C-alpha cells in the first residue's frame, strides 16, 4: 500500500505548523492527501503555510493558537471536531528553545519555556485525547 492511500482522507492536526518541522510535516501530510488543521502563534507564517497547502487540493483549516493557553487549545479541538468530526493523527509539535548564557535570560523566559514545552504537551493531549 502506498503512503498516498494510507493518509488519504485522514484528518491531521499539526501544532507549530508555521515553520520548521511543523511546516514540513504539514506539507508531507498534504502531499499524501490528508486533510489538515494547522495551528501556530504567528498569523503571517500560518497564512503562508495554509496557502502553500491549499495547492495540494486538500482541505486545510488554520487557527492562530498560543499552545500554552488551554482555552485556545480547546478552541482548536472544537475547530477540528466541527470541520471534520474527528482527528486521526495529532502532531503535537510546537516548541521553543533558549540559547546563550544563563544570565541573559529573565525568569519569565524560563516560565514560557516550561509553558510551551511541557504544559502545552499536557494540554494538547488532554483536549484531543483524554476528553
């Protein structure tokens, strides 16, 4: 069975889809005829990726989301449910990093790092999987 047949008509949600790995993953699923709900905090990049994915002729819906905000993730889950009735594949990709000397960062930088790289994973799993 080819990849195209496997992902055709699947519904995929990708967080962090505005750039990097998330963008590439969204493209791969679109090339293989999956329908997508893509999310990112950067509106301009998200719009660009949505436009790129539309070229594959699949259904794509995008939502601006701060993955560290549970309410916004609940709205993303509702969007997927309302548009497709289900989610077959969840790519919980969004993340951030810090680099440089420790004294170059404020406490808020580390709090945001934990919010995005830990709590968002918990939140995404809870709104898409646990409930």
